[in-house]
């Protein structure tokens, strides 16, 4: 798995600035995935489809709207041995 490049997905979100797609893929017939660690946060902040705006939502409100698939995508940070 890897992040898509802007060039690969720019046509999927025609009403958004390139590189600022909002996390509501469900509005564009694109599945929404979220890391389980983000799902534990009370609030999330994300691009609002422009390079100058952002949206802050309670995570539960986002989940109710986007119906994301929650999975583990992160790699746990390495612990320093000192």
C-alpha cells in the first residue's frame, strides 16, 4: 500500500484544488479508509477542498457522514533504548 500521487487522483475530485481532497470519498464514489489511531481522536481536522480552508469535526460526526473503513495503517513508532 502507498499514498497515491496528486497526478493519480486529481481527476477524482474535480471541485477541489489539487492536493486538497476532503476525506469524504463517499461523495465521489471512492471508499474512505482511516487509521484506527485517528478513529480514537475526539476531533479531526482536514483540508476543505482548497489550499486556504480547513474543517474541524468531532470524529463521530465524520464517521456518521463518511462511513469510513477503520483499519491499522500506521507503523508503531520504535522505542528508543537508552
